[in-house]
C-alpha cells in the first residue's frame, strides 16, 4: 500500500494511473470493520482504492468533540494494509487539504434542515466542502459512503456528487456489533457502563419496527401518534439522552406522513450516552 502525507505526492501518483477506475473511501480514521467494508466494496468494484484519513475540523460544531475525536493512524494504516487497500491519503494538517481552495456555500435544497442539520449547525457545510475538496483531489470514479450517516449520504449523492461528471456514489449498509449497536469510531469513547446502555439503541429501533408491523396489521397508522408512542418508550431510558428521534421519508428526509410510501419510511436517532454522541438509523419496515 502506498501512503501519502501530502496532496502533491498523492496527485502525482494518481496522475500516473492511466485508464484505471479509482474508488474512494473518505474517512476520519479510528477505523473499524464498517470502514473496512467500504474499502472492500471499493476493491471489488474498482481498479485502485484510495482511503483518506482526515479529521476535518470544519465539520465539527463543537471544539471539544473535535479535540476528543479518536486518532489512531498507525492502527488505521495496518488495517488498510491488511484489507489490501491500494492507497492511503493521510494529510496531517488542514492546510495540506485546503491550500488554494475557496470555501463554498452549498444550496442543499432543504435536505440539510432536519435532524443533524438542526442539531449540528454548520456541520453539513463543513462536510460538503471537505467531500468536494477530496473529490477534486482524488477524482474518483466511484466513492463509497455508509448508510450509518444517512443524511450525509443523501446530501453527498444529491448535491455534491452531481458537480463531478462521471462520479457514482455507492451506498453501503451499516455494519453492526454482535448486539446490533452500529459500529462507530465514537464507540471507543464509551465507558463499559455506557457501552451497555448504548446497546439499547438498536433494540429500541427494532422495537419500533415490531410495533409498526404489529399495529399495522389491524389499523391505518397515524405517523405523528406512532412517533409519540416511540418517544414514550425512550422516556423509560433516561440514561439515553435523546437529541432527536424522527421517522422520515428516506428520499426527502422530511417527517413521514400517511402518504409516505411505506418502503421509504426510515427512523433516525441521535442521542448522548455517557457524554458520547451517537447516531443511528433503520428502516421502519423489515424484510
Ligand atoms: P467517518 O470516519 O465516521 O467519517 O466515516 C467514514 C465513512 O464510513 C462514512 O461514509 C460513514 O458513513 C462510514 N461508516 C461509518 N460507520 C459505519 C458503519 N458502522 N457501517 C458502514 N459504514 C460506516
């Protein structure tokens, strides 16, 4: 695996590749099996795979969260080598990434308004700018993003990627631990007690799936009332500090109504457990 710490050396290398398809997996490091699944998908679908490791300061709305974000570069590079990744791009400063770049203000057409957008002001502008910048540097044929960050995947697919001709965004399913907690770099910051609490998040989401399927057999479901009943379930778990729980149309990200096609219903959650912010999402209908 080639490892590049500067943008210029990466670009020299990429320019020497002729007629090859380039797969790209942007990450913030602290890699886990979920990230490696993206790398594997890219290795399977393209000739060369570039994985970037860059904790982008401009997408953190909270400086403490940025400072505490886990950084494990040596271990990350070992995992990428083991996976057979072709190239790692590890810029060590924001200047390395952003030199010569003029920050843009993206029009997200409202997709940035609900959920993460409401709770993390500025996050999506920062995210879209770094993704745009990295696409411009790597010039990938395909870029791989996890459904774990569903709103991000939607914004990148609908708003950022269309600015690059010939680029396809490949969505990848969320990898989960044995107890179904979504894998996340932030999970390493959970105390053993908080880790136990966190395992209730997927159970509550699966509980909502079960409730929807069960009630739906007998009656037309009013989404607002249904959501309220799920929120009541969360109230029974005060160790999960809920930021939001939403049931939305997964294409528009707007709150679901009775007109939303059932196979587009998706539940989204953000919460704090033991001082660590976790997000997850699941369809409302299984199978
Ligand atoms: P991050 O390093 O958290 O910025 O994530 C980099 C990429 O990995 C993003 O496209 C994430 O959606 C994806 N990702 C993070 N966690 C998971 C997971 N558990 N399963 C699948 N993809 C993931």
